[in-house]
C-alpha cells in the first residue's frame, strides 16, 4: 500500500461518490414549463400594450383635429369641416369656401400612425364609406356633426370612435361597436 506525504494510505474514490455534472431531464422540463407559463401571461400584455398605444395615439390625433376644427370655426365664425381620407389614412381640417366651384382651403392635416387604418366612417347625413373621403361639418357656432369612425390597428384590433354631436367630443370603445345613427 502506498502512502501519501502525510502518512495516510491513498485510496481510490468509490464510483458512487463521483460528482454530478448537468441537470436531469425532469429539472429541465420544470424550468421550460415555468418559462412557458410566464411568457404566456406576460407576452400578450407587453404586445397588447404596444398595439394599444399606437391605437390610442391615432385616437388622440383624431380628437385633436376635431377640436382644432371646432376652435377655428368658433374663432373665425366660419364653417369648417374635418375630412377623413380613407385611402391615404389622413385626417385634415378645411375651411368651407363661400364661392361656388372653388376648392376648400386646407388648414391642417395629419397622417395616422403606422399600422393604424381608417376602416370606415359614417354620419347620419351621408352614406357610410370605406374608401375615398368623408367630411364632418363644423358650424361657426362650434356644433360638430355626429359621426362614427372605425380605426383598425395591428392584429385586426378595431376601435370605435363615436363623435358626440354639438361638442365634438369622442366616446372611445376599444372594440367594434355597431352604432346606428339618426
């Protein structure tokens, strides 16, 4: 028998006491399941928040344009209208012209955020449209024509914006609502 420098005999380690290296299959499966559950709960909230913020920005832009048209109409005591261009995804403010055959003067225009589309606009006084453009009239007294605007965002998410008559304030639904005007 050989001895070490301390005088003790050297022995080989037993096969059962060898160090374990790595993880067992059960441990890996438990970790994967926990990660999957976490992503399942957190993922939709993160991505839903990103898409909702884009839709919210588009909604705020439309509300601001309507209030801009209303304030200009009252201030200048002229008729204005808000034009929704469904093909170009733009919303603009125009001043109504008094002379026959003359084009209205563009006062202000915004483009909707990327990924937000004007799906449809309707009023009780004009046929509903999903192409071309449609105008909401704003009188010199600040009365805004009633209307409904449908915005479509990422993943087919739809917002319904109901323009309140008179004030021009928006009632916003974060889903599709069939509104009957009249």
